[in-house]
DNA sequence: GTCTATATTTCGATAGAC
DNA sequence: GTCTATCGAAATATAGAC
């Protein structure tokens, strides 16, 4: 078992390091040498775990990244109960605990550098694991009467992500509190704008 | 004069093409060959206009890009009059008419690849031309009593940019209207959340 | 102003030793 | 599993002709 354990551990460490770099800097700006150096390895060693090279590594790593984003999002929402404000706060806190998801960079820079099939698969995954999952939260709030149906829930979900993720590039804002506090402040504004009348901490 | 005109025209065309690519894909993912090919030139020709190479070209192009963003923002706000909703809509329409400003990519990928001095200058420029300019709009609304002072205007300004810019990666949202329409819808929510009671089209 | 030709560096990738 | 060594491709950059 120790053989397989070594194998698994090494691969897991590789996935973690690669994920952090790929998620932050993207496919093009991250080199295999960046990853291997951070691991204390040579770049040739990466081909043992991913014979398909950079492209396969990126696909595997980003798929894992997006799936974990979605799983964590689902867990955060469930744990938050049924209140929309608590759910939103939980979702934002989770998103901020993860490396940023830069949809603009993925669309403009990463996807054009990848085979069409890989690009579409990853974008579909983002849509399913992030947008739809968040949209469901707002749709549920509409059905329960907590907010009105005047605004498209998909639009609100997309805006929510853009708003929270933009807090990652935080040096630009006059920072006083933590990013989590700032997210909560913005969520309060958003929910008020959606005519939310429910309970929750305020 | 025709000599200088040729020179100026060629350089202007280069700046326009380079700006579109650099703004969309960033410093690392854009190659000099991408730019020269789109211009119908060889990449060596670019060194005539920018002897400093890729780095100088990027710095000049992004400085121009950010300054035009700021100038257009100021113009859009002025033309919109004094109403906060009209100002917000004008600002959003302008931002959406320009190539996206990806603050996350700039922070995580572009800046680390540039000399510290260039990076800081560009980020300062973004702060001054975008964040502060938008913050002033919300601060003015607070002073005039159109919205309450309960929320930090800098935070709102940052959120506004993140929210509008995220519309650039629009395939992810269930798209029905134009991006401008979606922006206006989100602005209405935001202003309502800020207790905006002013006039304007709704 | 733009070209061709070439130098230099960096990156992704493969082969084979340990 | 990781290394050394090496290859070919691509990118930045320079020199000089036109």
C-alpha cells in the first residue's frame, strides 16, 4: 500500500500546486517549470503523472477545481439553512476561500489556447457547478416569496459571482474590513435591491 | 507633413491593435506575432515604433487604454447630468463599449511578469481613473442626499466595476437582452439596495 | 517604415539512467 | 518517482538591407 500511497500523495501534491497556479494565472501564463519549481522537482517529472503534458494536467486540475467549487458551494448553501441572506453569505465566504475564478481570462485567453472540446467541457462545468447552483438559490427564494420574480435569476446569479470574485483583486478598494465583511455588506445591498424581506442577521 | 502623418498613422494603428489584444488576453498570452500578424506586418517591424520591445509596448498601450477608460467615464458621467441612475447607466454603457478590464488577471498574471515600477504605475492609474472616478459619483449622491451614507462608496464603486465587467464574459448567463440592458437591470437593483429615491427612467 | 535573417532564450516534450 | 540530457518549436530581440 505504501507504494500506492506514495504515488497518490505525490500526485495529490502536484494537483494542489498546479491548481493554485493555473487558477490564479491561467493556462498560458503558467509554465510547467513554475509548477515543478514550486514542488522542488524538475519539469520532466510532471510527465510521469500526466503523460499527456500541460494540456492534460490543466484539464484535470481545472475540472477538479470547478467540481470542488461546486461541492463546496452546495455544502455552504445546505449548511446555511433556508434563509436567502445566510445562504448568500455562506456561498460568498466559500468562494472567497478558494482561488479566484476569472471568467474573463478563461474566455479570452485560456479557451482559445485549448482544443475546442476541452474548452467547451470546462465552460459547461463552470456553468453547471457555479451559475446554475447559485441560480437555484435565487429561484428558490422567488418560489418561497422571499423575493419577487421581477428579475431574471440567472442574471442575478452571474452578477453575484462577478461581484464576489472581484473582491479577490482587493488592493483596489479602500480596504478596511476583511473580504468576507465586504462581501456581506454588498450582499445586504443586493438583497435589499431584490426586495428581500426575510430574516437573517443584519 | 505627410512623413509625420504616415508615422503617426502607422503608430496609431499599431496602438489600436495592440490594445485590443493586450486588454483582452493580457501581457503574457499576447505575443508580438499576434499583433504584427493582425496588422499584416512582421513582428520585427514593431521594434521600429517601440525600441523597448514588448514591455514598452504593453506599458504604453495599457496606459493609453486606462486613460481613455477614465476620460470616457468622465464624459459619460457629465453627459448624464446629475441623476445617479442616469450616471450609472452612462458609466456602464461606456465600460461595456470598451475591451474588458480584468483586474484579477492584471493582478495575478500580468503584474508579476512586469517590473515592479511599471506594475505599480499601471495599477495606480486604474485606481485613479476608474475606482476613484466612480467613487466620486456615489459620494456626490450621498452628499446630495440621494442615497444614504451607510455604505462605503469605495466598496460600492469596486463592486460596480466588477459587476459590469463580469458581463463581458456573457455566454455564461442566460442571455436574452443586450449586455447594456442587463447592466441597467443590475443597476436598478443596486440603486434600490442603496435606498435610492431619485428620479430617472425606470 | 517594413523587410529578411539570425541570435538568444524559454517552453513543452521525449529518451533513458537511477 | 525523479533525475539528466537533449530536442524542436516558438517567442523576444537585434542587425542590416531596401
